[in-house]
C-alpha cells in the first residue's frame, strides 16, 4: 500500500504564486510520481475558526481554490480532493481527541500562540481557534497519513498530533492511529516567495502578490511596479541585485535554459547599463511561460463550475468512506461501538 500524504489549504481567498512555489507545485510532483496516495483538502472548518461571521467569504473561496488546484495540475483521478466540512467523522474524532489534551497544553503550542498574537484576539479567542490543533490531528489521523508536508513553523502542530496518537493508542491499548511525520522543506526560504514590495512574505492581506488567477494585463501591471533597487535611478547607474525582487523572482522561476541570460543580466545590472524596465520585461516572459497554460486551464474549468463542485462532491464521498472506517476502528478501540 502506498504511503498516504495529507495536505491542504484554508480557503480564505484565491491562491497566489507564493502558494504555487511553496506547496502547489510540489503536490503535483508528488502526485505524478505515483508513489503516494494524496489527499488534498479545503479546510473550510478551520477557516471558520476566525471567520465565523463572514461565511460567504469561505464559501466563495472554496470554488476559487478548487479552480486553482485543477489549474496547476492536481488531478481528481490521481488525488482525492475534498472539503473538510463535508466529512462529519472529522468533528467526531476531534471530540474524542479533545479529552486527551489539556487546555494548558493547547495554550503552550508555539504556533497557536504566534497566530493568536498575529490575529489580535486579545481576551476574545474563539474556542474553535484554540483547539484547531486537535482538529488538525483528526484530519491527519482520519486518513492515516504518514506524511504531512508543512513549513518548519508548523512543527509544533505535527508534534501535537503525534502526542495525541501516542496518548490514544496507549489509553486504549491499540495501534489504530498512525503517528505521522512532517515533510519539511530542506531550505525554508526556497519555498517562501517574498512579496512584490520586498516584504518577507507574499500575503493576501498585504495585497503584495500575484494571484494564479490574474490575467496577463494584471500580471504586467504588478511586475512593472515591483520593488527593485531604489538607488538605481538611471540606466547607467550600478544597481544592487540583493533585495531586488525582479532578480529574486528570476532565480525562482527561471529554468536552467535561462541561467546564462540571468547571470549576464545580473552582471550588467551591477556594473551599470541595464534598466529596470528591461529586467521586468524579461521576468514577464519567464512568468508567462510558467503561468499562461495554468491561466488557460483555470478559465476552461471556470466555464463549468457545476463540474468543479461535482469533482469536490465525489472526492468528499471517497474521503468520507476512508474517515468512516477509521472512526469505526477508533470507537471499537474505545469500546463505544455499542450495537456491533
């Protein structure tokens, strides 16, 4: 049996090319290697933990993120793509796991502490947000995922899941739950794309990103406004490539065939004699080569959203069957399958 990988996104808006670099492209590679069973989910319940009063945003985003998935090459014939809220077994598993975790342990989780501070909840922390590591544990264990691709900042979440698995298996003298491993990037910065403005992170909230769904004109406007070297006023002035977003993006998206051209442009830029407009136009060529086919596929899928939701429905039904089997095993281990 192939090892199971679980991965997904909170649907709080369209995905940008930072998501593509950080996770989407790698998911497609893992899918096409055909060495794993891939479960990819839209974590709408987790998104509601801090957007409970604006569900329309989540509802709209589910369709947008599904389009992004299909556009980049996730294939429902090879990967199970599903919606978290459509799997009621996940909520039931969360309930059982919450009895194995103390409030103090949840409050100590570094990832949760950081995100609570970032969101500025103050004393009004939604209970659902505080316990979402338990929900994540339910997601992972329901599908008996062995590998979970995440950034290094999510290590405490994986460790919390591992603790829950050990606690459950020990308490009920079973081996029903599988202890997962985090699949972490070898170079964290390599999977994190800075914003167009030079900010350390591309972010929907900062409005400093290029979305996978952006048309060619929008991408052009955004690229032409990118942060470069503020001291590079005239073409003949020597310029810096460190911290220059155009060259950073060229390094990320350029192919081996582009390497010689990029190296030549860097040398010319540093010596003086190369303007920002020319470098940005070359970046547009590189980005268009990567994303024009993706945009075209997205537009094609968007013509029939009924087909997209039918795909999500079938994926959710398949995922539910797997989660239901795990839940049955969990309840049997606990001795609460009363009528079997």
